[in-house]
């Protein structure tokens, strides 16, 4: 937090620009007035795709990226907060984002996003077309004292029998082991699925050796789903990732990381559903899982039986990730038998891990009451999850699946990365 002594230099004022989408001009003006009354310095409203009809704009005449929002209006506002550095403001800004999303939701719209930076910079670049409110020195003052995040409960015990991916597992050895799996499955690394074949070619894999195993695994994850996009290539690569995650020649820590990649892929649909829940509801639509995302999840579901068959051979960390993967990707009811096995995981009562295990158990058992209780406990010590649970338009199961990869891999991460 910022120092408070008389010689301290106050950090630069921090700015947040919010964008709201509303169904009518009247709704946009109402939301704009509420934000201005709350201390936002600049507020503008414009018809959606305003600049596509402006001959002087780069966007003039170009097709809309959001044709479904034709006839809608947008609100752009700049809130300024001074006296604190960005880190100290985190809990307050999180609450503000939730509150402003509610402003849009209450008028039939949705919060489209926000951008942050030094207030002076954001004010300078703020587009003033449609400006309806301006107060040159207005600020949104955080409460005194600033809200602070609660301290999380004590972590669970260290994961036993899981050597770090670094530095014992040299990257060149891991690359060779991964290439060997590709050769066994496809005849040669070059014949591996398109998403990973280029990564495993001899020139790429060995021409410029990786400095760390983590760098290679990061490239592998990005190759399979670039920027999180699930495509036909992602679907084709799932059996390869599943083979890596179950191959005894691949170091245990590396296999846990690959299981985590599969978990992230399997949760993509739920994450998108939660992220777009307010938008979908405002437009009166029904959520449809994108085809590539759905096929990826189903491909992981088909690979699950083989992965779960290794349960007794795996260490506790791999079982933890496997259980989460089953809760995310197994067909309904197919993972129920795992619930009784979860008690063997080192998750003492009251630990964050115990809450995550409870969430996994509720998903596996389709226990709606248990799901609600687990999410409530998690948000009590991890308020960053509150933004994911604040919308009334996302189902509890979607929220649980969306947050599960971060909960699991942040717990396992310190054991597999230095």
C-alpha cells in the first residue's frame, strides 16, 4: 500500500474505463447518469457501431463485428481513483466491476469490459464523441479504510513423491520422451497431429534447445489451443496429450502439467458460458457451446477411462488433477465412483484443498446443495472468484467448472515448478 508519511510521494491516480452495452438510448442515458452521479469523470454514450457510419473513421463502411447488437447503445465511462497504488486497490476495483455490471444488468444490458491505466493517459485518449457528462476533477473515492482480501486458510500438505519439473528433468530429455510417444503413436513425429507436429520436428525440437522444461510445455499447450481457441486441430491432439499424461516414461511432474492442460481445455465451454452469461441473457439467446469446444470436451471424455485406469499407479497430485478432469469432462454420472476415492487425497479439513475437493465431489455426484456450499466457502477466502459468481445468469455447475482449473493447478503448481 502507499506510504502515508508526510514525505511520501503519492502514486499516480489510477483510471478504469468501463464499457456497457444497453438495448436502448434511454437505458444508456440512465446508466450514464448513474455512473456520473457516482463520481465518474467522463461519460459518453454512442449508438453501437457509431464509427462505422462516420466517413472520417477507419471503421467506416466495414462490417460489424457484433451484428446482433444492431440498434443497441454503448456507455463509455472513466473512473479515477487516487491516493493508492494499483495493488492496494485490487479488492475495491473488483467490487466496483461487479457493481457496474449490475448497473448494466438492471437496465437489460451487460458490462462489455474495462481497461485500466494511469488516469492521465486514459483521460487523454478517451473518445469524446457522444460525451454527456464531464467533471474535470471528479473521482470515485475508495472507502476508508480500503477493503482488503481475507487471508486464505493454511495450505494443505506438500504433494509427496512429485519431483519438480525443473531442474531435474532436463528439457532436452523431456522433448525426446515426448517425441518418442509421437513416434510410437504415429510412426514419426512429423506425422503427429498438425497442432503439435511442427513443434516436435527435429529442426525445431533440437535445433535451438529449450532453456527450461516449462518453456517447452508452454509451447505445447499453446500449439494445441492457441490463445485458448479449441479447433479441429485441438480435437485431433487430445489423444496425444492423453497418451503423454499416461506414459510412464514421461516424468510425473510433466504428466501432471499435461493433465492440467487437458483440464483447462475441458473447462473452456463453461468458462465461455460464465463470461458471456449476461450478454446472452440480455440478447434473449440460449447459450450454445461452440462446436470446437464441445468436440474437444467430448474427445477428453473418451480418453478419460484410460487415464482413470491408472488411478492406483498415480501419485496424489495426479489423482487430484484426474478427479477434477473427471468432474469436468466425464459424461453425467460416469465419475460418481471416484467420490469415495477422494477421501484418500491429503486434504485436511479447513484447508483450501479440502474446499476444492468438496467442489470436485459435488460435481461428480451432481450434488447441487454441496456445489453451492463449496462455492460459498471458496469465495469466502478467495474473493476473486466473486466476479465469476456474481451474475445470476450462469448456472452453479458452469461457475464451478470454470473456476476449477485455477484452483487445482495453483495448488499443484508449486510442486511442479520451482
